[in-house]
C-alpha cells in the first residue's frame, strides 16, 4: 500500500482545535498556525490514527458483523435468532441484505459499508428476524420493530436510495 498523502493546512484563525478529514485519496489536517513542527508531527499521527479507527468502526469485518448480529439477537430477540454466518457481499445491487433461513446465513450488501452503524444494525436485525419468520407478515414486522431505530433506519435507507436516483430498495 502506498504511503498516505497528507496535506497540512494551518490557519491563523484556528487557535486550539485540530481536525482532519479525507478528501478522496488525500487526508487534510487542519492546525493552528502557531503550532510547532514537533507538535504538528504528533498531531498528524494522532489524527491519522483517529481517522483509521473511525473508518474501521464504519467498515466492520465479517467477524464483526456476526458478533453484532449475535448481540442484536440477544438484546432484541431473546437470543432466538442464531445466524451461522453474516458476511459482506458485492453482488447485491438491489437489496440491502438477504437471508437463507435453512442455512442460517445472512448476506449484507457492501453498499452499506460506511453508513451509520445503527443503519447497518437495522439491516442485520431485519435479516435476523427472517431466521425466525421467513415472510414479511405482521409477526415479522412486529419483531423488527423491537429494534428502537427501525423506523429511522428505514427512512434513512429510503432517503439514500432516492438521493442516489434509485427507486426504493428491496430487501
């Protein structure tokens, strides 16, 4: 992997705060103008570490997804949904997730990577409920609603789909 491109921007108006963000392949670090070069190096390293940790939280591994699924099942479904696997897949362009109840497998679209954790959790929850109720009937939706941010997450996904100039996504 090539070294990361970092651009340091100093500002005389910035007094105490340091911040950083990604801009494509480059990382921008905003610093107060009066900061020493030694402090600059320390802050740049610290901000790169913070961004990497934040990105890791927003892009969990398959193992992380399985752990989250088990936690969601324990919290909202009394541990009754027990997935055999939960993994990211690239081949779902029209669904956020899918489930095969007979095998206990859950697949989550990589299009969700980088979305807020509560949205990913909602999709996992939706698929967990399919392990208990295969159809989308009243019992299914009653169980999905145990997740406290269910309605908010559905709205987020619908808004995302509309903003992406797509029709509302299917499950």
